[in-house]
C-alpha cells in the first residue's frame, strides 16, 4: 500500500489525509518561515556554541521538510526553547553591557543625575560598590608609558618604579622592558652629529646605528648621509677656482641635488655675464650698426620689449656744454664750415673710432669742426700788427 498506488476506498481516504496534512504544513511553512528566518539570521555565530545547536538554528531558519514544523510543535518545542535561550543570551548580555557603558558615559559627562545612574545600576543587579567600580573601570586611564613619565617627574627619575607601583600593578618581570621603552634614545641624526664632532668613533657609530635598526648593508650609506655637501653654487665656485674640468663641474652640480638633466642649464645660469653697458660697448666696437646687440641682450635677461631702449641709448647725444661749444664755433652751419675749412685735415680714422664710441658721423664731424680754437683779442691784435707791418 502506498500513496501513489491506491486500490481500496480506505487506502484512498488515508492518502487524501496525508496529502491534506502535507498541504497544510507547506502553507504553514510558507507563512512562518520568513519571520523565523529573519529573526534567527540576526543571531550572531558564537565560536563556543556546539555545532549541533548551530545546525538546529540553521534548520529552524530554513525547515528541510513539511513534517519538520509539526515535529517542532510537538517533540522539539523544549529543545528549540533551550537553543533560543543559548543563542540570545550573549546578545542580551551585549545589550546590557552597552546600556551600562552608555549610562556610565552620560553620568561621567554630567548628562544624567546620580539618582538615575543608581537606578540603572541597581536594575542591572549591581551592588552599589560593584557598580561604582565598573564605572571607574570604564573611565580613561593613563597608559603605562604615561605613568612612567609621570613617575620620573614625581619620584626618582632614575628609579621611577617606587612611584609607578602606586598607580599600576605590573609584573616585576615586565617592568624592565616598560622602563626601557619609556627612555629617550638617540636618533639617527643625533648619532651622526656625535660622529661628526668626534665624540664617538666609527665603531661606536656603527654599533649605535645597528641598535637604532639600520641593517648592515645600509650603515655605510647612513654614515655618508651624515655629512653636509656644499650647495651647488659653492661647489661651482670652488671648482672654477681650482680650474676643474667641465665634466667634474657638471658632476658636482648633480651631487648637490641638481637634476643631471639641468646641470648644464644651472651652470649657464650661474656663470657671470657682462653688464648690458659692456655688451653695448662691445657690439659698437664689432659692428657700429649693433645688428647682434638684441640677441646678446636677451641672453642676459633683457626683456624683448626694452631692446629698443638699449639700442637707442647706445648712440649718445653730446653733453650740453659740448653742444654750446659747437654752436659758438659755428659747427652747426655748413656754409661757415665750408668757408673756413673746418673739415680740413679730418682723418678717416677719426670717424671710424668715434663710431665705435657710439657717435654718429654727424656728431663726430661737429666735434671736429668745433675743436679749432679761435684766437683771443690779444692774439688777434698781434696778428693784425704783424700783417700791417708787412
């Protein structure tokens, strides 16, 4: 006889009862399973919980069969009750502790009255002394290094344990470690300074670097880094004074933290350049037209907008005193110059060299025309008498 193979009315009636029970159980599972699952899934997994109990919780969250719920209602109710007690007890304990911590925090900040704090502590089953002790346990407390520091200032600085043990219980075995950790130690920079000043030798330097934590492969590098290298400007000036090679100069510039790609640029920027007036004078001697002056001025940093200023001022106008002399000696009057031959004996080299001084040909000729000295009244009278005697 089976549910699928029904030959008599009794078998058919029995099979229908079984199918009805299964349908009822399935509907019950569909109705209650989501609520049970969501509730049980929030239960934290506790490592100390036996694996069988944890499996039971998982089965309650997702019933494996339609017959599980009737069995749960019948035989397993007491077992499930025990499981839920075990599962929820840590959660409730955590909530109580959180509430206790929150109450202590509010009381420490004067946000609640002492009476309310007493009521909360009493409601959790704490005696007044125990609740007060728990409150003090949750208050901030200085760390061991802080207490060691305090003990040095308020006790024997070299033996602070006497003051320290008033504030903290610590194993005598652990005390030397904590005491040493609370000591100040020489830094790498301080050890390098002692070595540079000759207060420790190289062996002592390496020993202290090892204690600080530098590996044996890096100690030579740390020793080298302890020395100061002159800046790139000083290295350049020293190398120039010593007439070092260009390769040596560029290498030392890079040693002084200048990127090798810019060592040549740095050298070009540092080397002394002629002043702008020197460049003007030099270009006048090479080419009075000053065709290359703008290029040279830009190399020393003259802004392109001001190149015309230098070119214009390169050709000077004579001082006022010289202009007056030219005027009184008729240097501005071409007819007078030609009549009295003021341009006679003008050497060609005179114009060449005055151009190299920045004088235009016109001003140079006026200087020449005005250089002749006119005879004074005494000399004029003497000359007239000489000519009359003849």
